[in-house]
């Protein structure tokens, strides 16, 4: 069966749904929700986010060159997705969603307190691609809550991140398997 090419991303699902925090021009906290995110390099550590250039977060990132990736668990799915609402410039979207924040370690945008993991980034490059802008961020600091660790490894089942499939479809409570790699 043929599929509309614009729906290809559903075949690359599920993807983590994260909140990107930034500061706007009025020094209010902004948060946008994205699932177009991917690691692209380990040395140096660089990740890629992709968002529409009409979003306030894009303007904020372009101006400040910094952002934080906040990874929340399924228990905060509603609050996370409330951050996707459109508000006028200057509204603290984190507060509107009923979430709290605190200072990051190495960048100015704050971390969302209820998140289970944070990735602080500084922009190294951006490129317009189709109807989005791809932003490459060098990872400056990474931290997870202590209870997410199991035997010195990150246990993603303890994060239980909200995974986006497409539209209003999300996945949670996934099962992790281990399999020998052939590299």
C-alpha cells in the first residue's frame, strides 16, 4: 500500500517527546515540545533538533544560542503537552503547564524540575531544511535523576519517556531488550 510521503516520519516512530526550554526577549521562560530530535555525533557530543522557524523557541535559540532538552516521564505527559500550546510572547509556558524550574549548570535557559533528564546545549550550527530549521547543539552538560540509574547505567524504563508516533498518538511503557551487536 502506498503511503503519503509526508507521513514517512510515522515509520521512524516512536521518537522521544521533549520540552526545549529557552529564554525569550522579555526574559520569560519558554518551552516548546518537539519529537524531531536525534544524536548526530559523540565526539564532540552534538545533537540535532528540528523546529518550525515561526516558533518563539526558534527566535529565542537564534538570539541566545542556548537551549535545554528536558526529558519527562509519562506521569507528566499532560503537563508536557500543555507546553505545546501557543501563548503570546512573554508568557512563562512552564508555569502555565503547572511545572517548576531551576537553574541549569552551564547555560542560561532553565531546567524543568519534574524532568528526569536534562541535556544543556550551545548552538554550533543551523540550517533551513524544508518547512523546518535544523539546529545542531553541542552538549555541554547532561544529568539524570539518581533514581533513573541502575548499576551505573541509565534505565530508560525508569524514565518512561513519552514517545511520539504522530499527531495525537504517543507510546509509553515500552519494553527494552538486549541483543548481541555485530559490529
